C-alpha cells in the first residue's frame, strides 16, 4: 500500500472525484487543537532543531492523535505522506496566487 493510500484509508486525507486530496474534518479539528495548545507547540519548538524538524514533530503529533498506538513504520509512512501533501498543497496555493497576480497585472 502506498503512503498516500495509508492516510486516505485512515481518514486523514479525503479524495474528491477529481483526485484532489484535502484534509478531513476530523484532522482539521486535531490540527486546530494542536495549534491551539501553547504547551504542545512549545514542546515541538523546544525539541526541534530547525523548521523542517518542527514540521515533522507537528505532523507526527497530528498523526498519532488521530491513529492512537500504531507501528513506527506506519507513523513514519503517514508523516511522510502528510508532509508531502502539505508541501504540494502549499506550492499549489503559491501558484494560484502567482497566477492571480499576473492576471490582475495584465488587466490593469
């Protein structure tokens, strides 16, 4: 099973008919809880050696809060899939903004 399929099967990511992946409502709630906890966010930042490590810690915590106890291999695969999805979603969003700005510039 692919890493992406793992997070889809776990209900973390959902796929629309066009094949676009997005976060499930439950995961959005977990993310909001983690981001809203000063204690958890401080612990992640304290243990992280850089921003990439902090992102790994964040997604690991989100995955584990959703899935509970699971194997370290499954956690590793799930976290890699989430980080790849997040990076891709961020790049797509940047491309959308860039396109809007370029279109707006040509209309002016």
